């Protein structure tokens, strides 16, 4: 495996978590526009993506393979918790 192949492999592994965090942050900002007026979308997306990526890596370590449904459920829960904490918990 070349370095480029390894980079593409790691990027493809992390992409679902990063996209989930970004989409969830934008939707959260749109749904709760007034309560989250002072919180930037980038802050929400950063926290949500980091939490989803952490859950993805933990799921890989616990199950031993990528793509387990339990991992994706954990990503959603971690993303929601991070959005709640970044949006309303840290003021």
C-alpha cells in the first residue's frame, strides 16, 4: 500500500464522521436559530465532528471492523451530545 492509498483509506474512514458533524451542526443551527444565535456553526460542527470521529474510532477498536451499526448509533448519540453541550451547555 502506497502512502497515497493509506491517506485515501484514512480519509474514507473519517469522512462519515466529519460529514455527520457538519450536516448536524447546520441543521441544528437552522432549527434553533434564536437560541443558538451567539454560537457559530463552525464551533458546533467542530465539536460534533470530533465527537463523531471519537465514537467511530472507539467503535472500530471495540468491534474490530469498520461499518458496524452499533458504531453508527454511537456516532449519532455522540454527535447529539456534543451539539447539546457546545450549543447550550458551555455558556
